């Protein structure tokens, strides 16, 4: 794939038909997997109570939106910062990772390596690499905070469950991706700025724990 010559610090967002297809396929398959995981229990009760016979279609629609915000948002965070540094960057899916996610969801587990943003350029400093790596988890942290606030603001309303799912998904993604082991984002951040990594993983850990310490939530 040809490199694109751009001026560092002056790059504009760019994409391609191939990247858009890879993003949409990944989002659709992950949405199916998430729908299969949450098709029972209290989440099913919520959607069935509010949407009747069409509850499974609505559940899939909600999962698709959450996946776009959370998984795709994470990858685009990497992409935007890399392009800001004048680097070529595009998302590519991992077919086997998506297949694994679909298969594991059938037995109630979610393990996914849907894909990654590939980055190319003449040279990327350790600081740039750390900031590019940090961008993805930071998107998830912001979304988890929004989800947490939403569960409190919209408690006793129909929005509380989607907000709780938003918080759960993003707190989990942030914490997982900040683990300090290659090829996780955390390993690149800690190699550049250990205090920054400590701060981010502490926030992600607190959000993950807070998800289980929220007051009783009601949707009806």
C-alpha cells in the first residue's frame, strides 16, 4: 500500500473505501456478538418489556451504536492522532479475531481482537507513539464517564440500561487496553511516560470498579 506524503502537524483526516468496509464489517460482527451475549437476563427483560416482539432487533441496534462509539471510537482515536503527526493510518480488521468473538459469544463470553489501526511513516518518536497509543483508551475513559453520569441522571427511565452498557463496555475496554504487556496500548504508553500510564490505568480501574458499586438502577 502506497505511503501518503503529508506534512507533520498539518495532516487532515483521510480514509478509504477499504477502511470504511473493514470498519462496518467489524462493527456488524461485534454487534451480533454483543447481542448474543446480552440476549438473556436483565438486559433481555428490559428490552422485551419496552419493545415487545421487536426487542431483539432493538437490542442489536443499540449494540451497533455502542460498538461504533466504543470499539470504533477507540481505533479512530489512534488514527486521528497518528494522522495529526503526519503519519498514514488506517484500520484493518482481523477476520480470525472477529470469528473468535462470534464463536465465544455463543457460549456467553466476549473475547475479541477485531482489528487494529496500521500506522506508517518515515519516523515516529517514542513520544508520538505513546500519545497515539494513549488516544484510544482516553476515548473509552471519556465514554465510560459519560455512561456513569448517564446512569445516575437517567435512573428510573428507559435510558438507564443503555447508559450502563456504555459505561461497562468502555471501562472494560480502557482497562484491558492499558495493561502493560505488548502489544497492548499500555506497554507503549509506559515506555514513553510511566506517570501518564499510572494515571490512566488508575482512572480506568476506578471506573471499572465503580460500575459494580452504582446505586440500584431502575428502568421502569
